[in-house]
C-alpha cells in the first residue's frame, strides 16, 4: 500500500476509542456540575469533523446544542454562551490562531472548555479545563475526531437517559472499529488507484455530494484535501441542495463523487445517484455500507459511517498526491503569512 504505516493507523484509532471512559467521565461530571448546553466551536476544516456529533445531539437529545465557527462566534456572540456552557474544540496542532482566540473568548464568558488535540503542551491543550490528547496528524485526525466527538454526544445522551441501549455496549462495538478501518483501507486500495487516476484527469471542477452525517465528510474532503492540499477546483454540495441549482451543471465531462452513509440521509444521496448518470455525468460512489465492520450493529454502523468514509478517502488522497506529484503537505498560502 502507498505511503502508509497500517500499525500506526491502528494504534491511533485504538487510542481514540480507548479514551471512551475518560470522555464519558469528563462530560458527565460537567453535566452534574450544572452545564446546561453544549457548543462545538472549532476552527477550519476540523470543525466539520465535529458536526456529525453536534447534529446527533440536536436531533436526538434535549440538551441545547449549538454549532459555531470560532471567529464568527467572537464577532457575533451568542446569547446562550454562559458559565453553564461546555464548549468543545478540536485542533491537530493545538496552535490554530482562530481556535485559540475563540477558546479565550469563551473562557472569558465563564464557559467550561473541553479540547481534543494532537499535541500536549500547546495553547489549546493548556488553556482548556479538560484536554484529551492523541498523537494524530492529517492522515489520522479525521477518524479520531469523528470518533471522540461521537463519544461526547453519546455520553451526554446516556446521562440524560436518551441513549437506546448503553454507552458501554456502543463502546464495546467501537473497540472493533480500528481494525475494521485498517481492513477497509486495504480493501479500497485498488479502487483508490483507479479513482485517483480519473479525478486527476478531470477537465472540470469536481462535484462532491452527500447527506446525513456523511455530508460533513464530503464537505471536508472537498475543502481540506482537494482544494487545500491538491489545488483541485471542487464544488461540495449537500444532496438536498443539489436539486436547487447544482443539478444544472451536470453534463458529459462532469465528475461527481457521492458519499453514501447509513443514516436517514441515505435516501437523499440516492436521488443524486439516480440523476447524475441519467444526464451524462460521471458518477463515482463510495458507500460505507460496502465495507465489512464485523461485530458492529447497524445502529452503530450508522453512527460511524463518516469515519469509514474518512479512512478510505485517506487512501484516495495519497494516490492523488502521488499521481499529480503534489505532496499533501505543500501549500502556497495557508499559514504562510497573516491574512
């Protein structure tokens, strides 16, 4: 396999799941101490990795849950931010300027702060009330933060008696996920080679679409990988919004990458799946349901589908970078100067 240490990927995601007890204890302690709402307020692309968990709470829990972008929260404020708030941030570097500013802003409002970072001894780790580190990098961060913020949501729901089944049961299934993710990478490798060759040759911007909790991975892959790391023009579009504008761009020569998850958003993705080839567009589907996850129930599969999609898209990213002779670490502008 190209540019990968499978043992490292297994170790990182095993540690991500291994923090389940620490996450549960921390979140439930905050709720017991009077937290009445929760914010997800990360900066940049990593914020998208927290949205499946945030939306799970917004749709399945009675705890008021708010999605804010870091600098926008500072500029606009939020009347619900108070000493009764718990604010969750994720940051690989632990130094992202906008995130550090937002952390200081919410601390000044008296809120409690929980951070997930790739490094200890950084501002995002040291300034937080609770920090849970894991040594992630760009190739392992997506699954890690998708898993760990999901554990935050599940801990909230268990505390409020909103969780079908038990937290312990879901965690016992999640413990099987790291090995399944490595197997998914191996199974997807030939497809990654084929798909990378096709997308590298695309003559028009690449459309990406999805729905449900998988949508955020489509958004993330388009913005952070294809645009930032590969300088490929893209158009991420939610499967619902696709039929309110973007459908008119479909014609021969247009590629659309469709991510299919396993929650209620799947039916919306299937509308796009039927439409694009019928109009002459080239459709590429990556379906989390096509990967085996032994010992993981359909209910839990639906929750972790974004992580499954993220783990195979890492393979696509590596092959794109190699084929285009454009390392994923090369930037023209990002963090090169103030802007």
